């Protein structure tokens, strides 16, 4: 799974479970406009995933502008962050209106900027009119295969891939799309944490979907034979999602080329309601120079 540094069972750090994901994204205030995301600790792949930083930005903005709800968040990931050190999250409220609020969020590690973006918040309003994109007609989670790829398992999170479409076999080809059902064992304590856990997954599928039509290339090659990573992600929250219930992530790649991949996605509840929509931009290219994959990846964005 791209953008998933979660180590396997032999990881020297804390176990990857739902509580740990919440701990990492439930940033704590450390002064005016400043928050701290704790370190996870040693990990086999010492790279913080983009979705985790996006989720932390959502929580930080929600805490800074507590009287409004996060509507949308967009982040650009320009530098790799490591699991073995905390992250500094700074929120600058650019506009705090009665209806809408705008906040800029920056995430740093060791005084180096890792990602930055904009969060839109609002005070809420009743429906004037309502319509939404329909949920795709796919197999329900009970008929989908559990995702148990090493490095992707988080205790307390259940992911099921429709049509066995997520496979490490580079010879298995298909359309540039993935449909994945996801739910967590427990409901988190607040709305922003539901949003954070929902956001955390949106970067997982773009690279795998982008490689599906191309024989000889597959997700298992990421970070070893090819250089991949999430460079930008935007999520917009629609209805209030409950991440302890089944949610369908539908990711479709609309362009792959010139070292880039761009996807569009939607998150639907099992009853068909549209919970969120998202776009993800990823890097998909060969390593820039010879040497080990780890050395080459250290010179690229995540």
C-alpha cells in the first residue's frame, strides 16, 4: 500500500492500532496557534504518511477554531517526515468570519517544513437544496477480500478490497481504480477525530490504481524499484461520517504520466450517503540516480 509506512509485527516501535493513529493525529496545544504531534517511535520504514499529517492538520485547525467545523483541507507534502521525532504543527488563522474561517497550517520537523496547506471552516447551515454523487455499484464488504498485505495492517481497522484488485502481482492488470471498504472498531471521541481517521486513508490507493493498467508494474515495487509518494491531497467533508461503520473509498486515477499520477475519489456510507470527496496527486517515477532505493528516496518528496 503506497503511503503506508506502518511496520509489520516485528517493528521495534509501538504497535500500529487505532489508538496509536488517534494518538498521533490528536495534536496537543503547546501555545497560541502551536500544536505538537507526538512521535510514533522506531519503524521499519521511518516515513510519516501524508494522510497522517493531513489528519493532524484537520484536528489542529478544529481545535484552533473550535466554534466552526472543518469543511475542507488541502496540503502539499514537500519533505519527508520521520516517525522517530515529533512534529510541530502551526495554525495561522487568516480569517475568522461569522460564517467561514480560513486557516493556514504548517507542519515542521527539526525546524524544516514538511508540508503546508489551507483549511476551510464554517459555522454550518441547513439545507437549501440537496443532491450528491451516487455510490458506485460494487460488492458489499461481506463479499470483498480482507487487505492483509504486510505493512498495511492496523489493529482495530478493517479494510476490504472489492474484486481482489489490490495485488502485489505486477502482471495482474485492470482499470486505474480501486474500491475499498474501511471501518474502525471503535468510534473516536470527537467529530474532528472522525474526520482525521477518514482523511488518513485517502492517500493509500492512488499509486496502486495508477499502476494497475501497466503490465510489469505494481504496488509492491513502490519505494524499492520505483520512487513513489503522495505530494498533494485535498479532502472536503460533506455529511458527518462515522468511521466505526463501513465506508467505501472509491479512487479513480484520471492521469498518469511525466512522473505524476492524479486521482479523484469519494467516500460513501453503506447506505449510499456521500460523506466526503478528495483528490490526490502522487509521484510515480524512477529513482533519480543510481544507488540504493533508500538513498534515492531520501532525495525526493514523499
